[in-house]
């Protein structure tokens, strides 16, 4: 599959009478985006705001972060099975609005995720302090069930992102990158001397606010399968989860998965990037066994030499991670696993809830229990009412001077397990 | 017909959601004590069916936990034992704050715990 990614750099976002992109400035008609969000009758009202890097702004509770894209050539459309009709994506030409994001926020449950600070120490930990953010706060109709509200906000974010992406359809990209994968046979013939490496991506799939969707299918209900890594660039995988925001993959991360991008960088040079294998992280132990068995089987059938495995979340998924690692290694395929750590506030506790000698190559996204003080910022988009109830926070979180004492868990993307974060030992 | 598994829980929503086909052992105890209760039953020969650390709301943050185990007693299952011991260990690295939320939040914690269990019930009932 060959996908041309056209990057259109957005330098500023402004509200205006008409939505358009001109000279790198995204003009947004508030009326138009409101109408797009309110297409779902479960949303009573929506407010839009703009947050720019460096501003004294805190966005919370964040549900998802989405990069606007548009499919200009090739099969299907962005977010297949969700917004666009079901069709296999990942080939042709796609444009992305770089440097900006649509951020959805809204109170779905009383303990809510996550925080994006646009300045201060918190901004150093979340990758979304560096993007121009169009934030939409959605209020549901009265008496709505959490399931329905979650779904309504999830879809509203995608609709708005697709609406903005469409504005770029006729533009000329500032930069174009080409991503091309081979078929199994082509790859073997073209790169006979390079190690055959795949990316195993584990998807969060446990329940309300803990779900992920693949071509619109609830990832709990999939068995492990193979994707061309270009498919994810067209939105084949979308996020429905945000609890413990530090190590959950917002849709933005699926679209821009750094493991996929880094493996493409090395494709044909040091490795033959064979494919992406996706699997889930269910609650039921027999599901874990089936999924890890199948993942290892696929690795063997594809004659892989190595895989990179990324986890999403903590605790329950630690078991899937170690099962995958152990079984794939047992098939003679080398593994590198990417995780994060819950090592206690002092960093002295065991980092993972499971381990095995086969997991001897591990990359960490950081310690999610690490404590951080977030100073009071001038403006809050969303509400601070829920800050006391997010993972890693409590009623004692909000201090007298207005600052917050929290664990890194609360910051969207702080310890991301695809490496889409700012923590580094460098 | 009775299901061939049982649910150990401290979430009052669970017995309200499941009819009498299901065996629910509801106890008004702490999150950690639910895990310890499960450990006791594993020592008696029950096997774990759902992961005790399900969900991203961490131990000691949510007060609620529901775990599914087999109804039948067999030889002690080593893997179940290892998972439950690790889960009890993991509990202790989180600062206890399950009692520090406003009252309305507890209902949401109950809903989340229920949806996590519900996904295990869906898988178990597919057999």
C-alpha cells in the first residue's frame, strides 16, 4: 500500500464568519462547527474555545484529541466505519492539518480525565501543549446515560475534525511524505538481508471509557489481525478511552503513531517493516489467552525476526503485555516492549503488575505516580469541578493557593506508551 | 440455568444488575479486601476468570471491585494465584483516597466497575 501524506501547517486559529484555511491560518465559523457538533440530539449545547501554546490556559476534563485530516485520493474516507463508510483505507493521498488539534471535553462521569496545560510545568509533560487547540466542551441533554454521552462526545469530535479537514481538500500541502508497504512476497524479495519486523499494538478494550474502535468495531470483539500501517493514518483506529489520561492513546496518537513512523523511517534501511498487528486487552482471562495465542501465531506465520509491542494502560493490560511477550519470544521472535510504570510516588515499588524473564528489552514512558505541582492558571476551559476526581487526584488535590498537587496520571499523554510523550532520559 | 461462575464484589450495583441465574457474593468490604477474599477462594480451588486489576481507575481511587471466578473447585491454579498476589501488591502503591470523593461520584465509580464486569460477563456467556 502506498499513501502520500500531505502536511498543511497551521500557524494560527481564529474565529471568523466563514470557515477556511488561508496562508496557514485556520478560520473557524463558530456557528458552523456548533451546527456540526449539535447534529446529535443527545448534545444539548456545545461551546468552542481556542487555546494556544504558551497561554495561561488549562483544558480539563479532556476526553479525546483529534488531528483533522481529509482523504483526497484513494479508497474510503477518514475514520472509516465511524464517520466515513466502511472501506479499506491507507492508500492514495491524505492531507493533515499539522500543528493543531480538536480537543473534546465534557463531564461524562464524576471522576474525569485529563489535563492539558498550555504553559508551566504541566505543559512540559503533555504533547498537546504544543498544538493550537480548538476545544469543544459538550453538554448533554438531561438524564442521559454515561454510555450515550461518551458516544455522543466521541462522534461529535470526529465530525468536527472531519469538517475542518475538508477545508484543506483543494489546498497544496506544504510538505509531502510517502509511506509504502510491500506485500509479504515483495518484501522478502526486495529486502532479503533485512530483519523482518512488525509492530504489535495492544488496544485498550475493557468497558465504558476504556474502549477503542477499529473500523468502527469495538476492539473487545476483535481477534488479533493484520493492518497495513498506513491504514491508521486514515483513522482506522479511534479512541473511546480517557481514564488515566497519561497512558491512553487519544485518536491523535493513533493517526500519528510514533512507532509506525519510526519503523517507516528504518524500512528498507535497517529493517523490513512487514506489518502492524493489532490485539486487545480484555478483562476476561480466556480472551487474553486467545488474543496472545493468536498474536504469537501471526508473528510465527509471518516469519518475523522481531516485533515492537506497545501497551495501552496499566494493571490488567500488564498481563496481556507479558503474555504477548512470552509467547512471541517462545516462537523465536525477538521482542521489545513499550510500557509505562506505576512505581509509587517514591518510584520504589515494582513498576508492572506482571513480569517475565522473556521481557528483557523494555522501553518505559515514565512513572505515572510521579507527583507534580501544577500552578494556578488564568483561564480554565472546561471545569475544575472534576479535577479533584480524576485518576491521580482527590478532594485534597486543589490547594489553597489554587495550585494542584497531582500525579502525572492526570496529564493527557504524559507517559504515553507509544513514545508520543515528552518524558525522556536524554 | 445457573451460570458456572460466580462474582465476588463490593459494588452494590452488581447484585441489582444481575438476575438469579448469576451467583453474586456481595460484601460490604474494601477494594483490597475483595482481592483478599478472591485470594482465599483461589486457595480453595476456584480459578480466576476476570482480571482483578481491570480498569484504569486505580486501586484505592475507586472503592469498587468485582472479580469473576469459577463456581467449581479444583486443584489450586498457580496462574490465578500469581495474578491475584500481584494485584494485591499493586494495590499498596496507590495512595488511599477512595473515601475522599463527593457522594455523587460513587455512583459513577459503580457504573464503571459494572461495565468492566459486564464485558467479562459477555465473554463468559458466549460459551
